[in-house]
C-alpha cells in the first residue's frame, strides 16, 4: 500500500489474485475503484455496473467502479490456473474486499 501524496486520504494497493482450475470467488464488492489486469490464463468477470459477464485473457484488463458488486469472478478454465493483478485506489485503511453473506 502506498499513500497517494497528490490525493489526500487515498492509497494505491496492488494484489495478485490466483485461481486454481475451475476456481472462483463469491459475490463481493470493493472499496472505491479497482482496475484488474489478467496476468495468466483467462478470467470470467461480471460486475453490476459494467454489463454482462465477459472472459478476459492474459494481457486484458477491466475496471470496477465504486459502489458496484462483483457478481462473477472465476477462472474460465477447468484445466489451467489463472491470475490477475488487482490495483485498488481506496480510502486509507479501507477494507479492500467485502464478501456478501
């Protein structure tokens, strides 16, 4: 995590998310804005604010706006792993990911 000196109260955080073959995350939302960049494999993602689900391959990215819900986040393959780099811009000290109950 790095505090953004030109945006008081905000931090930039990068997290690598790895999915086993067939792996997935439950529905969740993030603090503020997230840019995801697929590092390897293919990731299926659907966000409440950005339209129907889509498969993103290595080298592609997608954005999750503040206040949106991540409805689908999963490895598009049942045989190969996948990973992505999630870059968050959020309030200092915010919980970056909150899973629905």
